[in-house]
C-alpha cells in the first residue's frame, strides 16, 4: 500500500545523496545504526564540503542532515509529515540565502 510516508522516506534518501555527494548505498551502513542523534552526527560528518562550502550554511547543513535522517526513520510514524517537511525545507532555504547575503554572494538556487 502506497503512503506519503514512503514518499518521505524516498525523499530522505535523495537528501542524503545531496548531502554527501555519494550514492546512498555507499553511506547507508554508516547511517542505519545508532540513535537519531548519532545518525545525525554521522550524516553531518559525511557532508560534501563542496556542496556546503559557504561558511554561513553549517547550521542549515546540520538541519538538512537531521531532516534527511528523520525522513529515513525505520517507521512511518517517526517520519515528518509532508507539511512539516516542506516547512523545514523552506526554513533551510532561507538560512542558506541569508548566508549567501552575508557573504555578498548570490544564492545558486535563487538565480
């Protein structure tokens, strides 16, 4: 049976790939064990520095990593709703835009 929670999980997988710059299969074993906080720390440590190069985006990166980890939780009840996911992604985007503005650079997403 298809559910939104399955779509949220799939999006979390894509987010992990965007975060790390690697196929999720290369990093999944490192991410599937431990508490949520331990998984978050691991995901953040695997972040692709090139993708998160702007110094003002480290908080956004950690939030993005946490969202990806939550989306890939074992049970659908632990995953965010689509509305909560959208809201958090919007907050992350605003934080990244603010980081670029502080560095007087243009956000690559907003161009």
